[in-house]
C-alpha cells in the first residue's frame, strides 16, 4: 500500500461511506420490509463506515500481509471508533442511533463482540479484496481532477451534515420539551386533585350560600369543558375524513396531539380558576395563612400553564418534520433519557 495524498484519502473516505450506506440500507430494509435510507445524513453515505475504513487502512499498513493481524488490528481500531462515536452522539443528541443492548456481552450498548467480529471480517475483505480495485481506480485519477472531486464532495457532504445536524437538534429539542411538558402537566394534575379534595373537605363546614355559589361556578366550568371536548371531537372527525399524504397525515397527528394538550391545559386552567374562586369565596367567611399559601400556589400554577401554552406553540411543524426524517432514516434509534417522548414521536411517524 503506497502513500496517498489528501485528496485520495478523501475519495477513499467517500467511497467507503457509500459502500457502508449500501450495506446498512439493504440490511435494515430487509429487516423492516421496506426501503430505509439509512444513516444520520440525507445523502448516500455513512461517515462512520468511511471513518472506520480510514482507521483500518491506517492501522493495518504495517501488517497488511498478515491476515490474522489485519483482522485483529481492524477489529480493535473500528470498535474503538464505534464506541466513542456512540458515546459522543448520545451525549450530543440524547439519542442512540444504534443499540446493541439486546446482544450478549455488549458494552453499554455501544459495542458488542458480534459487531466487533464483523468489523474484523470487513477489515480483511476491504484490505485483501475491495481496496485493491478502489486503489487502482483512485490512483488513475489525475491529481487536479482528484482535488476538484474531493473539494466538491466535501462541500456537498458539509451542507448535508449541517442540515442533518440541525434536524437532529430539532428532534432533541422536541424530545426535551415533550418529556418536560408531560411531567409538568402530570404534576399539576396531581396537585390540583389534592387541592380539590382538600377544598371539598373544608367546604363541609361552609355556609349553604357559599356552597350554592361554588356549585354554580363548578357547573359552569364543567359545561365549558364539555363544549370544548365536543368541538374537539368534531374537528377530529373532520380531519380523519380528509384524504392526506403521508406527511400531511403525520402533521395531522401532531396537530391532534397539540389539541389534546391544549385541552389538558384548558381543563387545568379551568380547575385553577375554580379553586381560586373557591378560595376567594371562603375568604368571605374567614382569612387564614393556609388560604394565602393556596392563592400563591394556584397563581404559580396559572403562570406554569401559560408557559406550557407558549412552549406548545414554539414546537413548529418544521421541527416535527425534521424529527420525522431523522427517525425514518434511523428506525432503530432509542432514547434512554426521553423514552416516552421518543415512543410518541415514533408512533406519530409510523416508525417501527
């Protein structure tokens, strides 16, 4: 193996990235029984395979005539690369783009013996079979043309990577916000339930007039909630009746979930207002420190509900479409930190 200049190394990187994309896309497509454009990026390339090939070529230069050492050196070098790439991507995006935890003797799910053995076999095939014609072809390309090709491919890959990186960051933001929103809404629902029960206990000793006024206020809240629910159901049925493209269907599901969360927030808001009215009505009879604390807590809940509404509007259709593209290219992706939010996104994008 002779020395290569920078442009030739770049061309080798893209060639093996393309081969890796073919292998991964075909493998995952067979498993999923549908075509999957596998990988982090949009284009037909998997940088992990290109980087792995570069590592294998470099570490096997001194031992390329010894098949066993090619196997061992290639396996070790590529496994180390895969391990640290997996760690970096999960810390950056909170997503595992591959997960070996269902395989025996894996190390934190990033690497496993089976994958490492595959890297070793690939190393032998690459060094002894594939690289020979590739090397011949690349070395036949004039230096000037090789420089131009390497430059154009690098620019194209950089644009693709930037777009894909932004999509991955959009998915990360959605995962973070969805998980936080669910937790916040659940906490408020539980706290309001406790508050309602406590208020009901207090009202047992309240005057009949106050109870009657509270009853009327409660009935008004219930009527508004029922009207909102009926309107929501009508809109849901109308949407389901429309013929939609795959993207439109996905966005329709997202919009449906937005409405569901808005309904949840509306119900919470109505309950908060009802409890605040209850506290005010109780104040007609007597004032206490506990009522003052309740007013402060309910006012804080009202502010939290307003913030949740604002966050709900900040998650745009574009953010969700970008997340969908990432998931469809990486259907095996998982998130330990935001498991429920990831499952919700996959369900909406029909990723299995």
